[in-house]
C-alpha cells in the first residue's frame, strides 16, 4: 500500500494561480524563455510543460509517446459536459503503437508535449513514486473553447508568465 501523500496523481489544476509556491515555480524567466523559443507571443495552454520532480522510469510509470504522433490526425478530444468530461471520438482508427517510446526523465527535467501528441503514463511497477508538475500553455489570444475539458473555476482571466 502506498501512503496517501505519495498516491496523489494530480492535486488540482491552476495551482500556479492558487498557490504562491506553484506560482513562483511556474512564472519564471526560464519558463518565459522556453515559451518565447516555442514562438508564443503572449503565452498562456496548448503545449504541456511537464517537469519531473522525481526520476521517471519505466518501472515507476514514465511518460510514453510515439515520435511524430502530433503530426497525425486528431482521433479524440476531451470535452466538458456539465459536471464531468466525455471523450469525443473524431477518428476511430487506432493510433500507431509500434513506435511507442518511453520518455524516462531525471528529476529536474522539463519535457515539452505538443497539445496534439498522444501521450500517457505507464503503470508503476515499483514502490518508487514519480511525482511531476505540469502546466498547459496556450497563446494569449487563442479562442479558448467553452467546452474544453480543462475548465477554470477561479477567475477566468488567463495570466501569462509576465503578468
């Protein structure tokens, strides 16, 4: 049995807006530089910033992805419906899995995830935790769909790295 403090997968969304410790970690010149290097003019959620807090290995459930998978067709989309989310199937064709690659990462590593990249975490086969922290970054002028799966229950005004 894993202690509850180590079993939490995602403590919540918008932690960078709700907690000063997460805000100080999230809104840094280094993160702003990464967003600039990606071509964001006014950064805010479409590229995932995945920070490894602890080592992520195959044994403890690291990320997996198909290289170039973000260039394939969109197969599904999570949508918000009332009090929960639903998966909308856009293309029922199974995605490629033959080229699936584990994305092991040492603590402190930043992995960037294109919003169209199918990715998931493998099951942990060890007693070692694999904590990570994520931000979803979108262009400030983007049209944010009202039915996007990631809804904000706090002030709906999105803030960037420099706000």
